[in-house]
């Protein structure tokens, strides 16, 4: 980094910068251990024929949902845990953007739902194995035989493995911060453990419900009418949560990686999820996925920006993608699911790209610019094709219509390789050397900053040593964060070639303000003002009337809390190891989907009374149909 200025603003309150307090770790670890031992005691009593109250609860759940208890209780419980985790994690990201690092796992209110959700998923993963019937005749036909346990439902393996992997990220995250400092980015190695683990556990929970339905002789996919396919919509909606969460930094206007990631993820995720939803749910299946995902996502977004008093993030809609997939299916391309997936993916990667471009102009703090399209058009098209192909294959696997032979595997590997290649391309960033920015600050005064606090603000003017950096690029804007709010406003070009702030920029308190430029593969920034941070031995950058700053890779400024003296050689191996584990969970997911597809048409192996998830919805529909005149 550039040499720090000798004079800096007054130091902010010191907070832990290299890991959580040991007391917090012990409290959380002890709580997890105690609840796990208590659950193991319940499971032991249950497997011996005891636990009468739990058995009575199991009977009530079976009657309510129409699925065997070994599927319904851990499946629904893990889904609730994953929603709680997503809620807490999203709120926590907003707090990091607004106020900076926290003081440990018990130091912020957002960590409580996050931790309770992770622990709940893990306990449901243990319970899914503990409730597994001992006799094959009482389980599903694709259950695993585990010595000393009995028959474990296939989907329980994914639920247990994913939840354990996500929970393991908690202690490893603290270890990571102790070694490397607070890398304030969603895409850090241990953070991807949370993302991958929650995806695997949530999907495993939904697949467990599907496995229970098939074991009871009921097909959870393909019936007519949205209310008859809640499990199909639930499975697809889990992926909508994944793609929305993976874009969190873009949703808040604090992207730390190239902008091409955003259209790529939207195209791949939109095509994969909506093709899957249409194949599993039939006509209107994409709207079923939206009906499960959107109310919760909107409620969470409004709560974060309202009662929780945190900067509200933007959110993708996926409505255009749903309409595109339904239109393609209406044209009669479902005879060949793979062809349907490819055509739908192409539509999402083109028409969907245009719709998302328009939506960013309305709702996003950093809108897309025309310069993005040169790369985004081919990347989104290819990503849509890859996502559509994988969505079609996953849908075929779950519905038991996957063609025999090696062709599906070769197609899946080709689509995955294409997606991986697009990710590698998106990860390549360049940092030109010797670029400078002359930053001028004028009209300093007190005003209300984003977030509602009064602080010093100023007008900012920037003159670049190479004006080409800010011309026809992806973005040229001023970012301010961690001052109890978030500021993101575009720079306006002047007649003399300088750039000025479009609104007063916060430069007081704990605000960190930068000028950011992104053009193609170049991403560079310069500080306007950064407060001193004694916990990091960081002197800061003062808000001077005139200062010449060296432009550097902007993650150096956004992740100022990362330690430079750590074993940097371990960063990439750790990231690759975590990614390998995430891929392993995806492979396990694919294998289990194929196994569940083999249950189609098999005779029931368990008994379950009528319930809402299948028969209950049918009863509601029949009652409505009785009251609606014929022909309406």
C-alpha cells in the first residue's frame, strides 16, 4: 500500500481485529455441545422405544403434512433453520457494511439468528440420522444401510453433511480471522463454507421431504395445480436464496469483484432454478418457486431497511426469468428436457440480461453501464446455457426421466466446466501501476449523512492522471461505508475533465470514503478519508483540502483489516480446499437426486396419513372447485 499520512483523524473506538473473544467462543461452543448431547439422549430413548412425548409430536406432524415423521420433522426443521440463518447472515452483512467489524459471535444482534439457524440445521441433520428406521421395510427404498444405525434416508446424508460443514465454518472462521485478520468480504474461504453448507443442508432437507413422499407412495412432482406441488417450489426456491445471497455485495453497492460476476450469476442461477422449477412443478412451476421465495425475501429486505435500522439492500426479481421459461415451455419444447433447458437458458442469457439491465437502473445503488454489455452479452448467454442444462438434468434426475448411459454425465461435466471457465475469466483483475488521483475537498460542513447521523460532509472533486480510466467504464463512483450507513453515488464529469461528487460526501466520524473506478479488468481506488484504527495500527488518511493519492487495487482499501504478515501462501490452498468441499457436496446432491428419481412408481414402503403437503392441498382445491361455477 501507499505510505500512510503522518497526520490522521482521531482514533475510533478500538474493536477486536484478529478474532473473537475467547469467552464468546467458549459460550457458543459449550451451548452447541450441550444441545447436541441433549438431542443424542432423546434419539437414544426414541430408538429404544421410549420418548413418548416426542412420539406423540411425530404423530401430529405426520397427520398434518402427510409424510413419515423421519422425513417431515428433520426436513421442515432444517428448512426453518436455513431461513433463520439466511435472515441473520443477510442482516449481519448489512451491519458490517454500515458499522464495520463486530466484537465477536455474541457482540451483535444479527449473530443470534445466524447462530441459532446454523445450530438448528446441524441438530436436524443429526436427528435425520437418529430417526432413521432400523428396518428397510420402514424406510425408503434408496436408503443407505449404516451398521449400528440402520437404514438412513439418502437425503439425510446431504442434510447431515451440509449442516455439519456449515457449522464447522464457525470455529474455522474465527481461526481464519486470527491468522489473516478481518477480510470483510462475502466471498472469503470460510464464508463460502456457510454458503455451500446452507445450500446443501437446505436442499437436503427439501429432498428428504420428497423422499418421504415417494416412500409413502406419493409423487411430489408433476401434479397439476400449484398447490399440489409445494415441495417442487420449495426445492427451487432454495436456489433462489443462494443466488440472491451470493450477490449481496452488489445488492448493497459494495462490490469487491468485477461487475461481470453479477450478470453471470443472474443468468446461470436464473436459468438453472427456473428450468428446474418448471420440470418439477409443471405448468406454472416457476411461479410456485417465486411464491415460496419472494414473500420471505421481500419481508427480510424491508425489515433490514426498516425496524432493524440497517441500509436496505436491493434484490433481484427473477420474474423475467420465470416468464421466459414459461413462454419457452408453452411453445412445446418440453419433449426434450435438455433441449428445453438450453433454449430457456439462451432466453435467460439474452432477454433476461436486458430485463436485469433495466432493473439495475431502477433499484440498484450501482447501476449497470453500457460498457458492461460488451463482455456481459456472451458471458450471460454461455452462463444461461450452462445453468439451463444443469437445471434440466437435475429435474430429470428427480423425476426419474434421466436417460440411461454416460451422456447425462458428459453433459453435466461440460456445463460445469463451462461455468468454471466463466468464473476463472471473471476472477482475473488488473491493477495498473503509477496511476494517481488528485482529490480536492471543499465546502466542509455538518449535515445528516446516510444512516441518519449528523457528521461532516464535503464536496469532492477528483482529477485523474489518466482520465481514460473513468471514461466508458463499468463504474466511476464514490463509496462511503462503516459510518453507521452506506453512501454510493456516481461521479459527474466536468467540462475541464475533472470528476465531482453528485451529492455531499460524508468525511467525519467513522466513515471510510473512496473513489472507485472499474473498467474492463481494471479495478482501482483511492481514499478520500479513512479514520485511524488503533486495533490495526493503522494511521488512516486525513480529509485534506488537496491530496494526491496513488491508485491501488480497491480490495486493498475495502479489506484494510486483512493482515499482511500472515501466511499468505495458505490463502489460495485454503480457498481451493473449501471449494473442493463445496463441489463434493454438489456431487453428493446430484447422486442423491438420481437415487430419488429411481423411486418413481415404486410401491409404498411406509404408511403416512393424508396431510397438507399432498392430499391436504388436493382437498383445498376440490373445495374451491365445488364453489366455483363451471367454466369460470
